[in-house]
């Protein structure tokens, strides 16, 4: 029983009794949940906190050093711990603290319900009060890390939404405070190679992986680790491992080898890779900071301009450009842009012998390339090295390697740097042949007990490998096709269906003769928390969500892939995955499963045939509509994305959604403080009003509010100076807090001289990294980007309000002009069409390569969203010109607006140039014979502004056939 040991601990006569009581208490509760529960209800947490904090009225214990003269721990019986031994080496206080930490860890092993009183009682600050390897003995620090790891493992089993997990938020808040991060850096910076130190590092990296993956403050935690140089320390240890294997891009000098961290066993590598992946995930800037980390950049220099090999097969075996090329199979580079397919006979996982003189033909319609793909084409040979490690490692080591690899590829594939000589095709070819089959094979092997006998490893692979596959193939049709060719759909649909097999929802509790219940007036540290999910239930839900995410990624682009997914009978699984816990605590799903199911529903609903058949027959409309009112913002947002596709004019579910009352919900969400929710809701409203009658459009227009819509189109976040810290209203008229920018931006300052960390960088590289950091972390720029996207959708809503030709269009144009005010509306349109000086075209950002050519057409918007704003504004003007003659004359009165159009005939986007021709066509449209004179007047006005000259140039010289044909029609109208 735990009670006698706890009683003895409270009434111990000396330190030896305290130590003996702690050992007896530990032995009583280990592996016995009933005794743990009894000890919690009897107040063991407060006793343990007193021991760990060393609380007295006069001071406290200093472990491993001198003790305050009045220091010690008072335990109710009048006993003070302190002064029993010489404070050299291992002391009684150290042993007492170790035993107390072990008791905490044993209690935490009981699961989520036991962790609640531990956290509520203040154990975490007490554990972290002695956490520095400079002052804490290694064994004590090791036990503290073990206890923190067990607590973190228990907290991540909570299936509640991240915003409803205060215990995990409390843990991450303490772990990633400045003081604790400094201790983490000291732990990882130790140069000893002893087993205890290695285990400390492994536990530290495991804590990073657990807490960062499940934190709802991921960016802040990552920034804290970056600021504390933790990422650089991890990168340095990775560089040491690479160097020890002789896989460096360039051989290192002996002095350089000595400066690297000491070596570690092979079992250290997967923990290291997972920790790095956790820190750099979802961030381009942090990924680039990893690649440019001093030691790692020395081992794998970042290549900003790749020069392809000129060695031909006819000349003999290709000559590798670096050591990494020797480790990978030789793959033919893409020669022609007409080459799209991969040879199914190509030995994806096999390496060609050196004496091979020619590689298999990849496409009979394309001549084979004269060179092979080099690891340099990934920008950093680190990616090529990770591919090699994945191909030569076991199950969990391979999983950790591919987990980091997918995050690196996903982050660097954001058009921020020319990492590949052939922008994406060589990269896709390498990943399609060497990485995607590996991930699919891992999923297949995890489903076979003959291949992987370790249950925990099997579960981990099932939960993580599909997520890695989804991250890797997202937005890449070539990689999605490679996954389909590898039979990934069959494996994932099978996994999804098995996740609905019956399983125990919670861990069984042992029978107790004593009634369970909390005493009246009990403190929080004496009350057990809710019982968490059983290990099997949590695994089933995680694997369900992973399978749904992977299937959504596969079905993202290709209609044929969507049909294959549905042919495997997953529609019922998708609908069942949309049921929340609130409706059915047994069959319901946590939010992360619901969001994954909504992602798959969004991907499937992009197909017109599936939208009209399988989704309608599967009854997906009502579950999705209910989730629009779900308390979780993340679920609401994902449901809104599905509604955007279900609301299309050819969808049979559109009328059903309208009858449910979707209009009021979307209008309410459009006014949300969240830019993402506003953007998605406006997009869905745009689809709802398309082709709708005026008696439906006008209520939508009224509910949104003409002035709110005008403000959203206008854009309330002006282009800020780079370091502006003023609070500005967003498109919803709400204030954006910009006063705390330093906390987000000063994670690792880049000096004007071009230093990052302790490694000098070229000034242009440092400037470029500073630009990437500013783009990613600067709240002003984020608010500006969000505002531009909202402007685009607000303009699209107005465009669809007045888009249908005929009498309804004329009435709607009059209504919009009257409610918004013609002067205000044309002023907004003018602001969107006016050229922007100093912008760059083609969406290119500054790059570190000095030889990179700058974009042309600098007067035009620089990114996709800005170009869409321009196009939408053009079509609003076009639809106004498609109204009655009075509307065309009103438009001609806007001289400043029309003066912005002729330069757009030279715009790099063909859609903008075609829109210019449409505008001329509509302005010169003749309603009837009585309109002939006004048409000539309008033609005269346009001719005087240079429209005829630009139209004739477009008809003769434009590179796009559609633009030329439309321009020729306008030339004929001018010739009347």
C-alpha cells in the first residue's frame, strides 16, 4: 500500500528516513495504478513538489554545490534535508531528488489521468528548477529528462483539440521558455560521449519531437529553439555523423574534423533527424537556416546555381560530381519538356553498375538525355544523402530519415530559390523513382506481421509513413502518379477500413473494493483527470487520419486517381469519419480525424462526375453542413473548403445546402477575424451566387453589407515599410497587433556584414535570408498578403453579382452602383488597375545567385494573388461595360481608370491581355441600330486613348492565339 510509505515520508526523522520512504513509495506504486490513484488522492504530489523545490522559509538546496546555511526541505514532521554530507560528488540531497523524480515518472506512467494532478500541483517548474548540466549531476539530469519525456508522452495521447489542451500548453510554455531552452542548448552542446550524456541528448530530442508535433504554438516554440542555437547544435552533430561516414561533399581538413562534435552510435541518428524535422517543419526560413548552418554547410555546401554534367553515355561511364552521387543510382536527367512519363521497368531501388554504358530508355518518344541527375540539383547534397540513408536503413531509421527528407523538400519547393537546374522535373524524377516506392513499401510492410514484428514500430510506421507520403506528393502530379503506380491507394484504403474495426476506447480500469471518487474540497493536485484513450484507440485514430491525408494528397490533382479511390469503397469511411465526439462518444472522431476526412472530401469534390454521383449518393451534405457550426475553428475552415466545391452551379447538393441555411453561416464567417476563414467563405459565396437569380443575389449582397464589401475590395492594410510596427486594420476593419514584432523577428539576427550564427555568409545570401525571414515572420507582411487574397475574393463576389447577361444583369449593376456608390466603386477599381512602381514580375524574389536575371515588366503585380486581383478588377469593369449603354457611357467618364488599361496590353499574363480585348469589345457593343452613333462616339474616345493602336499590335504580334483572335474582332469593330 502507498499510504504507509507516504505517512512515513511525512513523518521522517532524518534524511535517511526520507530517502528510505521515497524508495518504498516508489516500489509500491510502480506498475500498480490503484496505488498510484491512492497516493494522488492522499496528496503525494504536494510532498514531491516540496522535495523537488527544496522549499523552506529561509532558502533551499543547491544540488552539487554548497547549501544555504538555513537551507533544506521541511516535510511536516520537522525534518530538514541539508547538512548531512559533504557537498562533493554525489550527495544525499541528490539521491533524494532522484528518488522523488522517479516517483513522479512512475505516477506519469499511469497515463493522462495521472498527469493532470502532476501538472496542476506544480511539478513541472520544480523539475525544471534544476536542469542545467553545469550545476546538476548527470544522473539527476537524466532522471529529470526521463520524467519530462513520460509526462509529454502522456499529454500527447489527449485527443482533444490543441486549443483545449491546457496541460500540454503549460508544458510547452515551460519547456520553450528562454531559461529552459538555454539548458537544452547546454545539454546538446556537451562534448562527452558517455552513455549517460548520449541518453540525455536522445531524451531531449525525443521531447522536441513529441511536444512540437502536437503544439498549437509551433512557430513560437521553433523560434525559441532557433534563437537558442539549438538547431545549429543539432546540425553540427549531423555534420559529425556525415563526416565520420566519409560522405561529405568535399573532403574536410583534419582541423575541421576536430572542430566537429564527437561521434555517436548509429542508434543516435533517427532521434537526431526527427528532432531536426520537428524544428524546421512548416517553415521555409528555418529549413534554409538548417542548410546554411555553419558545420552542415561546410559538409554539404548549398548550391545556388547548378551546372549539369556534360559527360555523355557514349563517352563511357558518367563521372560523379561529388561523393554523394556515388551512393545513389544513376538516373537520366530530363532532356525535353515533352518528356512526362517514367519507365515502369526502371529499377527504382536498384543501382547501376559502374561499367554500364547506357541506361534504360525512359520514353520511346523522347531521345535519352546525355547526363544523369546529380545530388547538387537539390540545392544541398544533404537531400541526396538522406535518400541514400533511407535506402540503406531499417524500418524506424528509414522512417525518421524520410520524415526529415519530406519536410526539407516541401519547404524548399516554394519558389524561393532556384534549387534545381530543371526546376522540378529532375527533382520529381528522383523522388518518384527512389523515395515514393520506399514510403509505399514501408506502409505495405507495416501491415504484414511477418516483416515487422515489433508492435510499436509497426504502429509508428502506420501513423507516420502516410503523412510523410502526403507531404511529399502534395501539389506534384508526377509524384502522385508514382504513388498510384506503386499501389499506394490499395494499401491506404485497406488501412482506412481496418481503422474502423472494433477497439476498446479507453484502457480498462482494475476493480477496487473502495469506492472511487474525489473528496469534497480536494485540491487540484489530489484529483485525477479524465481517462485518456487506450493505446489501440489512439493508434486506430492516428492511422485513420494518416490514411485520409495521404488519399487526399493522391486525389488532389488527377480525376482518374479520385475515381480509383472511390472504386475502393471509401465513401462510407469518409462519412463516418465526419462524425464528431459530440454526436457519438463511442463512434465519433477527434478533430484531427474530421479535418483529414474533410481534406479528402475537398479533393474528391473537385471532380464534376464524383460531385454529381458518389458524394451526393453518399450523403455527405448534412454532415459537412453540421461541421460548419463546429466549435473548432480548424474544423469550420476545412468544412468551408468542402462547401466551396459543393456550392458550384452544377452540384446537386447546392440547393440542399441553401435549404439548410448555409447562406447565413457563410456571411457570418466572411466577417470572421481570421483571414483564412474570410477568404474561404467569400469563395464559397462567389460560387453560390454564380448563375443565381437576383432575388437570391440581393440578400447575399445585403447580408455581407455593401460598405463592408467595398472595404474588403479596397484593402485596409497598405503596403508597409519593412520594419513598420504600427497597428493597422485588416480587411474586416479589425486591428492587427504589430507591436510585438521583435519577439517573432529577432530569433537569430543576421548582421549587416552577413553573419548567421558564427559563420560568415556572402552579403547577398545574408540579405536574401533576411528577406525570407521577413516574408515568413513579419506580421505586417502576413497581414498584407492575407488582405490581398481577401481583395481578390471580394472582387470575385462583385464580379459574379453582375455577371449574367440580360435584364437581370442590368438591374444588378444598377443596384450595386446605387448601394456602393459609383464614385466609390470606380475609385476601388482604379486602385487595382493602376500600375505599381517598383514591383517585380513573375513572382520572383531576390536570390543569392548574382547571375540570376531579374524579372521584367516591373510595373505589374509580383505574385499570383496580386495578378488575380488585377484580373478580377478587369472583369468587374468588363461586366459593367456589358450592361446598358448608360453604363458604358458612365464607364467612359472614368478617364483615369481607362488610362490604366492600355499598358495592360503588354502584361505578361495572357488572361489580363485577353481581358483588355473583352473590355474593348463590350464598350463598342451595339445594342441596336439606334446605338450606332453612340458606338462611334465611344470608339472615338477609345481611339484617342490609344486603345486602337494596342489592339492592332495585339492582333498582329501577341504570342497567344486566343488574345490575337479576340484582338482581331476588336479591330473589325474599330473599322466600322
